[in-house]
C-alpha cells in the first residue's frame, strides 16, 4: 500500500481585506489538522501591506505574492477595483499558473487542490489547466450567493436583460418600472426581508476608488456564476439555517454547499490578517470609559467614501448624542473632508477618531455599547460574536442584503435611514436606552448562539471534514499525481 501523501492546499482570495482575512482563517482551520499545509496566494500589492503576517501565527500557513502588474504607490489605500479586475483576468492567471506548474507545486510542495474565492474566479480555469481539483469559497451568506447564482434564471424569465438592467413587465413602460418591487415576489429570498429589486448586488455601487460601472459589475457576476457552476463543492462562510427559507437553494447537480463559518471565528489570526496598522491607543481610551457606554463607528475597509455631507451629519449626530464615541475614519480627504472645523478639538473630551482600529479587540471591550456599521458580513459576525447591538447603515455590494437579515429576519439591529444629525442621534438613543435597547441585546445573544453554539460548530466541522475527505479521495483516485 502506498504511503499517504501529505496534503498541500493553495488558497486564492479576492484582493480585498474582507476576503483575505476569512481565507486566511479558512487556511488556518485546515492546517491545524496536522496532515495539511497551506499557502495563501495574494496579489503583490496585498502582500506588501501584510508584511506583519507571521507564518508561526498561521500554524503551517504561508503567504506568498502573485505578481499583478498593477500600479501601486504603496500608500494606505490599495489600487482601485477596475485595475484589480483587469489584472485578475489578463495578468495574474499566467503568473499563478507558472507558480503551480513549477514541478506542479509551490516551492517543493506538491499541490493537492486550489480553494478559490468565487470573486477571484479567474483562478478556476487556471486550476483546470494545471489538472488540479478546485473548490469554491463564498465569503458571505448563502443568501447573497443565491442572488448572484440566480442571474441566468432571471435573464431567462425576462426579469433582467443580458446586461443586468431590470426589465419592465406586463406592458409597463421601462421609465416607470418599479425598482422597489420586493425580491420576495420573484421567490429569490424570503419576503420577510422586505428587500427590493434594486438591492441586487450588481445594481448597488461597488466599493473603493475607481468603482466599476453597473454594466461591468454585472458582467463580473455573470462570469463568476458561469465559472462556479461546475465546481463540486462551495465552502460558505456562514451557518446553516440563515432564516426563513434562506437555505432553499438548489445547486447544480453534483455540487455540495458546505457551511464552515462557525469554525473560522478564530482568535489565532486576528492580529495578522489586516492590511493596515491599527491605532492601539484606542484600547487605553476605552479602558477609561464606563461599561456599554461607547458608540463604535466604522464603515469597513472596502466601502467607497460616503461623501462630505454624510460625514458632517454623522459628526453632528455623534456630538449631539452626548455619549462617548470611537470613530474609525480613514485619514484621507475623501473621508475626512466633511468633518466640521475644529471638530476633533471640540469633541476631544469624549470622542476619539482614528484611522484604523483593532476591531476584534474593540468589539469585545466591555465599554462598547453599540456599533454603527456598514453591514459587511465579517463585521456583522464580529459584532454578534461579542454581543454588540447594531445600527445598520449599508453602503454597497451585499450590505443591503446583510442589513435586511439583521433587521427583519434576526431583529438584532435597527436601520439608520439617513446620516442626518437627528436620525443619527435618535438611533443611538433607541439602541442605548430603555426597552428597545434591552430587546436588541437579547436578540443579538440569541443570534450568537445560533452562529456559535454547539450545533452550528458541529455542522461546520462536519463540512470541513467532507471537504478534506473529498481532496483525499481525489488524491487516492489519481495516485497522488
């Protein structure tokens, strides 16, 4: 009998903080099994910004660069989406293929499988050319994947055009087509969510500088779905039974959907999966605040600037609340231009503005009482993990779907309908005071048990076992070649 060959898996994330971090956590969850090593291959401009990453912290996980040819000034902000997407399709495939076909491995290690972030679907045909099995990874909810996977069906039924434009129905003129039609009406997601057709991910503006046009976003998603349809397995960074009939998704024949989210909520990599240097002084500041008194505000790492007028509204609303606040606001004119004159000096006694936070540490701090958030999936999971109530202000991409689940399905947060001073102040008072604040606290704790409880973790571990078993079976069938 041939000796069992150690497994080496290469993970390819999309080039954004919110994708690299969970992919590193997935690689770590696989590598700690002992008979597996892992390499996470990221574009060179990401690799340069993660120089603090430690292989020891990764427990058998290496981080390697893929040459991208993307112009990069090395500043705080990585390149914009348009240049990244162009490189993914026209430059990085040949670079990754060269890395994999050098003795069919990374360095001296023989590669058993590629795990590809579906937003980095450019790597799927690379795996095929190299004769490697490939498994998909979706960094968000299964619900958000459903809204993308259903694109061909929506085109076939005449709901949208082949360029992603919502089409008029029943003789209604296109100029009067109701983009506010409920998604539940077309049986994509539960009606309870109260989502509208205009909340589809390809209709919502993208994040980061140089955002893609709606037409380009739709073409990107359509290509992603086409490449993913023949994958044997897709690992989902979520939990089973997201609510209602959210799990009612029939994948293509022979494809497995494996929920692994609960096993990725690990402390081991929280210091090493960020592209920015966190301002640790905020922790000493939090230590001086009363329990559950602080409003934490952050719009994530990828969302586009929300505009000076909105920043002004948030600034005045936070000030009017009379409560201590910690605000993560990138130190760039596109984000800080809306701050009122001498604002930081005016609120210095109870407000702290920083460029980047050690978010995991902040959210678990006893002083934090609520989180004004953009509804990014990773941020939502972190808030729930530490029992923090949420005020939802979605900005782009899947944020609107995530927000609908938080508010309407799980009832663990409230919506901030605008950035006007009065609305910001009112939402803070509702969450931090009285009966509504207590109810939200209880709902967040219920959701934490749903995501992190014993049953959820068992399902996630079983899914990870099925994934690994599939790789081993493939190696056995091919004789480890």
